[in-house]
C-alpha cells in the first residue's frame, strides 16, 4: 500500500455529486441522482453530496445521515449529533427514545413539505481538518485514518484545493482486488 496513492483510488471532484450551498434539499437530491446516472455503473454509487460555495470551493458535505436527521427536527432538540453513538444501548432503550419523543410520528407524506424548507447550507456537515487528505498521501495512511476515525470518506486536496473524494467503499474494493490476486 505504500506505493499506492490516494489519487489513484479517489473519485475526481468533476465525477462526484455536487450542489450549491444555496440549494434546497430537493435540488441536492436531484444532483445526487444525476451524478449516479453518469457515474461508472461498475463502481459504488455516491452516498453523499459535496457542497460548493459561489466560487466552486468545497465548503461542506451532505450525507444520507445528515438528510435523514434534518427531516426529523426533534433529533436536534434531543441533542443528537453525528458523533453520538447509541450502539452500546439495548434495543428497548432505543425504541423508547423513538416512542417517548414522538420521533417520526408524522406520516411520511409530510416529508415533501419539510424537504422544501430545508436549505443545504443549514444541514450540511462542515468538514473538520481531519477529514482532508493530500492526493499524494499513501493509501496505507488513508486506510489508517478511515479506520481510526471511522470515516466513510476523506476529502482529497492537491495544492490546497479539493480535487476529489476518497471513499471507504473504493478503498475496500481496492484491497479486495489485491487479495484476490494473491499467490496461493
């Protein structure tokens, strides 16, 4: 892995789903769908959208998690954040949170009216420094960061400009290909 670079595995920015920070959620969903249609069907589908400012610079990321959380505003009232993990709690406790806080209590037909009011800039995740990696970094460094920080992707830069995204799924595929080609 020391000879493979992030740039060899990343998805270039021009091939990834992007949307303006001024867009609404519907526009973001359409941008994701459009990017899916033009992306190589043999590769993993995009699971997030990179958010651009008016100058075309990446200023955020909108994940499936971000979208679902934004559609149920009571999560914010509960203080649920992307870093919160309830995996150590039993299923009965998790179910009680749903029931006691009336989460997702409105019929899903109201999702359209909620989505129309949501702007990308208000629900996107602003990436911290740890989520950026240089295009020339080795794949072993990237794998280490993906594992240690439990990221699903890293934003790839070259000369301090975002040039792509390195997705966990693509790294995993690369590793699997290497394993399949091992000598018995």
